[in-house]
């Protein structure tokens, strides 16, 4: 059962940068779930997205329909613009300034994870 989202007390809400600092995503409540929208991307990230079939990276929702599970981690769908595909993903809050995002192909194959850092 999904737990309700309360933005004022949730440490996952904010603006985050990926490890390469090439994409910044704002995580925010979206109804009873959480979503993450690209608010900034460098030229290389934009070009990689275009090559993958995504014309406009800034403004794109990368994290979709994330809901908290009973352990307090987030689970939802992650859109990867470089390859124009959506995968199941999870987000774990490590500390107030660090998230670990993970995603896998079907059947937990080809899993990858990244550490994202909060931008003040």
C-alpha cells in the first residue's frame, strides 16, 4: 500500500543534480504521487536526448508516478531520454542531501544506480 505524500516533511522533494551535473531535476508532489521534471540540462545532455528521440529535455518529466512503499523508499517509472525508454525505478533517501536512484530492465536485468545531490 502506498503511503501519502506530504511535501513539507518529505526529504526527497527539491532540486537534484545527477553525478555528472549535466541534468537538474525538481522532484515535487503530483497528486498522490511524486514526479521529477528536468529544470536544467547542459548542451551535451540535450544533444544526447535529441539523438535518442527526445526533442525537448528541459520540462520533461523523467520520474513518473513514484509512490512510497512500506519501507519508505519510492517506486515508480523512470524515462531515459537518451534511449527513449521507460523503466521501473526506485529512489532511496540516503541523507537530506543525497538520493540513490536505481532502475532495471524487466526482471531486474541490466540494473543501474546513480547518486543524486541536492541543489540548494
